[in-house]
């Protein structure tokens, strides 16, 4: 019984954690699903961004797809808020502004910002510890980027 408990306990712990490399993609999956619906533009942005990330460049296509599938499974099993929290917890401090920028880009990519998406971005800003002035600059630049 002790061994079984230890094994199951270990598995349960793993379900709620992400690696540092999964942190930003996890945040992006959570943000893309913030309004309960992932637009094609958001999925396209997610895949495009994660394939270009330097920290993931050593992944093969199969490994990349497996990581994305893991994140979608996490989302389905535990929800967007839990995935967001796991991503924030695992996100290296030096990449937190990058995570917020990419999440903002994700939200703006479909041209419509729903109230739930705004709330999710505010939650993310706070959780990542992004200063108000930095967040505003990021939002302003991403609005310009996504005009075209």
C-alpha cells in the first residue's frame, strides 16, 4: 500500500507541473482558451510561436507536437486557470515579460478581445509581476502589430 500511494502521489504531483520549456507554451494554451473557444488564428499563432521559440528549437516536430498535446490534455483535465498557474510557476523570471508579450499577441491575433480574455491577461500580468507601464507598452505595441 505504501508503494502504491507513493507512486500515485508522484503521478498526481506531475499532473499539476510543467517544465521550464513548457511554461510559456502552457501559458499560451491557457490564454488562447480564456474565452472558452480557440479561434483558428489563435491556434495558428500558438503553433507558429512555439515552433520559433529558441528554447524549443532542439525539439523535433514529433516532440513539439507531443508537448502541445500534453498541454491540451492538461487544459482539458484541469482547466485554463490551473494551466495558467502551472505555466506562471514554471516560467523563468527572465522570460516573464516575454510570456506576457506572447500572451497579449495571442489574444489580439483574432482581432476580437473578449472580456474573459482581458480578465485573463490582467490575471497573468499580476501573476507574472509585470509592472503597469511595461504591460501598457506591450499592449500598445501588440495592437500596432496586429492591425494588419
